């Protein structure tokens, strides 16, 4: 199991950790960004819902 810290507005981020279940080998990006990043659609409402 991998423990990856994440603070991005990504659909895989939860409580400061990456919760992506499975990954495949990816090349490192030149600007060091996450290859699996997918922007969360509704980040504003997420903060105020329970």
C-alpha cells in the first residue's frame, strides 16, 4: 500500500491523501505534476456538505 500526500482539488484526494485504487506505470512529467490528476467538479459545495 502506498501513502501519498495530496492537497490538490482532485477527485482522488480525500483527507489530504491520494485514494486512487490502482495505478499503471507512467512517465514522470517535466513539471512534476501528478499523472493521474482529475479536477474535482464541485469543490465549493464539497466543503459545506456533510
